[in-house]
């Protein structure tokens, strides 16, 4: 892996301001559209629905409603905790699959000049899987089978969505410069949160809240939830198109032979050894970020599950909270992106992770306080998640040699997914051992805290100018 020269930081040819703006907006619209998968499917609607009492034997639910504080209520809590654990195991398996696939497929996308093509392919598959979730029904005769089908589709969707994200993140270098990479990255993350607000509002008003919504959709057979998922698939498909039109395909990487799949794994091992010899701080950041990013993912993946199961939020209440959460997270991420270009990505990440540990601890300690506690400290969690995610992407973008973006972001995905079993495993283990869902909060916060501890020793310099070569061999991980 070659050293980065001073004039290698920017990877795109100079463009006129109008073309640059058009590409940045087109790029950010993919994040806006991806809110359909992130906010609706994996966080606030579909995942919460899978782990709700909808997929529990109606007799068990009825008994619990009649005796909520007795043995029947305890039995229902145990079943819901078990379903939450199943969700965790499914996402753990998805993480292992991504860890095996992401870096090799990312490198092959760079080598063959197919970054944009594969972004389109993986996005299309994600849309198709999302649409297939409409077929999951709460049929009383096949509750467990449908629950497992839903978890399988969710896991498969996560795999393909992450592969799409590898190629999408790699295009950050094509639409930004060293002076504004933090703002552009923050714009993308912020657009994702704001897109989530708009979509959740539409779904809430049109399908989830009214007794009879648009097109005559009601909650019979959970048609309101299933229709919301179908609309989300269409939403993602529409807003993914601009980046595929406006951002050009990259040329094949020069000097890199086309390898077979098995040979690609051997090349991956050589590249990792090269990082260890020449860019050790980069490799260490990949490992540290893998841990804390999994904790961040856990906050959103299990947040709605905890809101519903521990704090008593209804489906409508979860949607209202989700809208507020996306407003808070979107604004915080836009502000974080602006600060990133001034104080440096590491400062943003450390501050955000510290805030997450404090707010998450408060959610656990005050879990008997009812919905009001989650409204306060849950929203505080949302203040910190987006900036940490955006600045993590920014820091890595400053380290990558031109032409290897998909490869390194593939490693970014792989190290993240190699550790992606941590939050689901910690959540599921704490829930299974305690028999109470709120203990899963401790597992998620513990993962965030470990990631923070791993990040702190990484030195962050303060380059004199944005054009200084970032991440050159032997240099510290850059800060601003």
C-alpha cells in the first residue's frame, strides 16, 4: 500500500462550483433515501413490530393483560425478551457475513472501476428485500415462522445495505475536498436524519396513526405496518437515483491485477500487513472505531425495542419519538460536521461517546421512571450518535490513499462488522441472564465505553493547513 503524497489528498479533478454542488446534493440524497432502511425498517417501525406482542400467542397476551403484575405478565415479558434475543442473534450472523464480504468486494469494486455500478446493484437488492418484508404477517397459526422470516429478511437486508454503504462512503472523496470533507459528510448524515423525519411523518399520518389510512389501509393483519415498509422501499429507490446519475464511475485502479475471489482474500491479508507496517494509526483507528460504531448501531437498533418493551411506548408513541429523535440527531449532525472542519474529527468523536455513556447510564438507572425518562435521555442520546458516526467517516476519509477508497471503506465495514456481534451479543446476553429487557441497555453502553477507551490513546495532531498530507506513514491520526 503506497504512501500518500502531499498532492494526493484530493482525489477528484477540479470542478466548477455548480457541478460540485450538484454532485454533493445528489450524493446526500442517497443518505436521505436510506432513512427508509435505517429509520423505518431497522429502528423505529419494522424491528419494533417484530419484537412486540404482535408475534406472541394471543392467549399469552390476553392473560398478561388480565394479570400484568402476576405470573402471566412475567411470562409475556419472558417471551418478548426471548424474541429480542433472537433479533440479536440474527443481526450477529449478518455482521459476520459482512465482515467476510465487505473488504474483498470493496477492493474489487476499486480495482475494476465498478464503484457506482455496485452501489446501484446493492441498493436495488436492498430495496427488493425491503419490499419483501410486506409478506411478513402476524398469522396466529404461524407466528414464530413469520417472526423468523422477518428476522431473516432484516439480517439479509443489513448485509446488502452495508455493502452498498461501502461504495457510497467511498464516493465521499469524489464529492468533497480536504477543507470541507467534514461538512459534506455531516450534510449526508444530517440529510439521512431529516429524510427520516419526513418519511416517518408521512407514514404516521398516512398509515400508522389513523384507524383507516390512505388507500383504505387499516391495522387489520398489521397492514398499516406492512404498507409503511413497502412505501419505504419505494422511497429509497427514488432517492438513490441521483447519485447514480450525477457522480461518475471511477476508473479501474492502475497497477492492480484483477484477482479471483480467493486471491482477493490473500491480497486483503497483504494490504492489512501493509497498514500495520506503514499506517499503523489507521489500522488502530479501524479497530477502535469498529467497537464504538457497533455501540452506536446498537443504540438505534435496540432503541425502539427498549422504548416499547421497557418504557411502555405504543407504536404511535415510538413514531412520534422517532420524529423528534431524527430532528435532534439531524441538527446535531449538521452542527457536528461544521465543527469537524474546525476542531477535528477525533474531538467530536470523543465528546460524543462520552455523552452517550452518560446519557445511556441515566436511561438504565431511571428505567422505572416511565416514558418521560426516555424522552429526556433518549433524545440526549440522539444528540451524540450522528456526530460520532459522521466524524468517524470523515477521519477515515482523510487517511485513505486515492483510488483505494472502496477497499479501505470495505475494511472499515469489515472491522465494524467483525465487531458487530458485540452490541447484539451484549444486549442479548444481559437480557437472557437477567430475564429483563432493560438490562440490555448496560450491554450497549459497555460496548460504547470500550470503544471510547480504545480511541483515546490514538494521537491527533493539528496540521497547519488542510492541504497537509494526512495519514502519511508514521504520522499520527490527524485532527484539526
